[in-house]
C-alpha cells in the first residue's frame, strides 16, 4: 500500500515537472524565436514553434482533466504528434537546402538521394496504412511511426553527407538536426508502445519521451538564442593557389591512364 502511494506521488510530481518545463520552454522558445528573428533563417522552425506552443498548452490542460482517459484524449495526443512530426520534415528539408544549395554538385546528388529514400519510406508507410485503415488508432500510429522513421533516416543521411564532403554545418542547424534526430528515435519507440496502450501511460517509456522532448526544446532554445542572429557564412571555396596546385597534380595522375586508354583504342585486332 505504501509503495503504491509512493508511486502515485512520484507520478504526480513527475507530471508536474514535465508540465512546468514544457510550458516554460515553449514560451521561452517562442519569445527567443521572434526576438532573434529566426524566421529570416528557418521559416518552418518558426511555424513549428508557433503551432507547438498552443498544442502543448492544450495537452497539459487535457492531461489534468477527466478527458485524459478517453478516446478523444488519445486521438488528440497522437494526431498532434503526427502533424508536428510532419512539420519537422519541412524543417529538415529547409536546413538541407540552406546547407547544401551553394555546393551545386553535392546538392544535385544529395537532393536526389534524400528524395529517393524519403519517397521509398513514405510508400512503405502508405502500404502499412492500407492494412490499418479499418482502425483509426492503428492508422494514426502508423503515420506517426512512418514519419518519425523517415525523419530519423534523412537526418542521419544529411549529417553523413555533410561529414563525407567536409561541408561546414552551422551550429544552429547542427543542433536543431541532432535534437530532432534524438527525439524522433525516442518517439519512434514510444509510438510503438502506443499501439498496445489506450492512452499515453505514466510508464518509464512515456516519461523518457517527455523528457527527451524537453531536452529537444532546451537545445533549440540554446541554439536559437546563441546563434540565430549570426549571419550565414557563405560556402567555403578553394583558394586559387590551392586550385592551381591540385589541377596540375590531377592532370599528371590522369595523363598515364588516358595515354594507355588511347593506345588500347588505336590497337587493331590481328
């Protein structure tokens, strides 16, 4: 009996902490976004924050009301999460364009690879949606999982492309991407748990998801406050002296293969 009371008290305390931190960080992020004029760099992140703030306020109110343990509470929770996850895909696309568009060759290859993978994953999601169309709960959870998985894969691909081609990603963009990737990975697990529960529970997985969301908001607040007002750095170009040196080296290395290829083409069969 005492253990049960302690668990209830702990759950109430954790829920209060989650509510206070979520609302506080959402409001702080909203203020910082407009004070730092983030809309000049990341328009979709600004839109995300504008929609996120009332969504969190409604959810906090709903979580402390009798409507929590209803079908409507479940549908609101996962529908709002799916919409916000879908919007985070646009944040990723905008950051991808801002990071890579000045590197024309890399951008040409990257957007095709990212679009191809995204299309494939969305088609897989649609396939599973067709098998879960009879149940709205299974339908919305499939959407949530598909979007989270697509976002996590695309985030990792973008970071890998930047690392491979040694493209400098600004601290603002990098922190937004990393925080989103961590939250998407945790949310992917949490949405799978949601398939087997009527409503989000006060389980360990649920609190991990909530505190990961708080961590994402905290990282975003720090990143926007620290780097949003800094001007974007232009693409780093090779200096002319380095270009001249590398050109001669590349020409010397290609001369022998080209010469051998020419000999092979001129050679006639006996």
